[in-house]
């Protein structure tokens, strides 16, 4: 999940068109949700991030959103980043979710949505 402000930064730094998400959620509404409902709303999707390059690298790394900045993985491979459908995953090395939550709290009136709802995946060139 990223904020609309973060999406605007990504659009500007990548020259990609940003669209209005169909079902944005206000941060203040997420804060009011119960833990189970919040997990359902914020859970990861299985589609890849639209800002992954051909080699799997982040093409907006210097401008990445807070959610990405707080997803810490100190391993050499992506094993700990892989997700299993319907199973909450945790990274055993560090937990920076409180930093992400604080960043949302200072954006209480901002809308958030999945990054894939703001940007379409780039179509590979033939």
C-alpha cells in the first residue's frame, strides 16, 4: 500500500502515468479497522510490482515508498520475500512495521491503495 502522495512522486520520477485507484482507502479508516480486517485490506497481492525492471531490480529505488523502505531483507536471495497465498509472512531479521505505521499516522487524511492500483505494469517491448 502506498499513499497518493507517494504515487505522485513515483509518477514524476519515472515519467509513468498515474491513475486514480478504483477503491482507495483513507488512512484514518485503516487505523480504525480491527487487526483481522486491516490484514485483509493490506495484504500483499501476487502480481509483481509495476516498478520491477527486467532483472528484478527496483527502477525507482531512490524514490521508493515507505512500505518498500521498511521491508527489510538482509539475505543474499529473495527467499524471505516470497509469499504464500493466504499466509502472512514475516521477515525474521528485523521488524520495521512500526515505522510504516507511524508514517501512515502522519498522513491521516491521505488515501492509500496498492501500488498496482495506481500504476499499470509496463508491457515488455518485443
